[in-house]
């Protein structure tokens, strides 16, 4: 229930926030679409940016040309049932979390990691570099995910117990010196690298 208005934030910084409750430098709970453009969240005591589009909304989340570094939790955390698009982001050096966690597996949206604004970098995180959970098409372009301490540099799951319907396409990825896998893919469709 509630409103359907979206959230747009541009040219803003959310850095060095601390508290007894470890939430985030930026926390968004909404029923509408989210657009972040040219933001930074650095050295927060919780997640860098925590974004949830509430069910049953299928509104999209778009994050462009933004930087999330050295937060105590996932640098970027996104859950939605709609499309998730990130373009030219850096998510490095998290503590107790990963670089970017993108999850729309509860819906039918696609996940796109694009590089038309700049390349994407997910390095030196405490767990994974880039984690994607979906049931639909996943596209990843120009990503470096290296020196991550657990799981994988790039982890993609759109299989969902055999219910997933999308393909996985990765172009121009560099995934080196990760603790376990460079790239891990679980899909019910085609995987193209």
C-alpha cells in the first residue's frame, strides 16, 4: 500500500555515516521507480546504498555513474521485481559484504550491467564482487571483478530451481585473483561469454 511516486537522486554524496543500527549511507524503500545518477556512498557503518522496491510493484531501479566504496556491508544492495540497470558503477572494498547485490528473482524483470557511461569495477570486497539473482535475461558488459575474498568475482543465478527463463550474456569481463571462482553462472538458458 502507499504511494507510487519514484525517487530520483543526482550529484549527491552519502559518506561517513555511523550509528547503533547499521543500515546504510543511503536507504530507499519505495513503490516507484528509482534513479541514482552520479552519487557516492563511502565509509558508512552499514550498507553503502540499500534500495528496495516493495512488492508487488515492478518499478525499475537504475544506477548510473556512481561510486560505492569501503562500506561495512554490501556497497550497493538492490531488490525489486522489475528491471535493474546499472551503468558505469564502482563498488570496491566492502567490509562484511559484497560489491553489488542485484536481486529481482521474485519477479520477471531483467538485470543489465551496462558500460555506455564508463566501465564497471567490483574489486577487493569481503565476499563477492558482483552478485545477480534473477529469473530473466542477464546482461553484463565491461566488468572488472578481481581480488574478492569469497564466493566469486561475478556470481549470476537466473536458474531458480529450473524456473528461470532468461539467457546470460557477458562481454568484456575481467575476473582474476578471487578467492573461489572468477565467474560462476547458474542458468536454465544459454550462457554466452
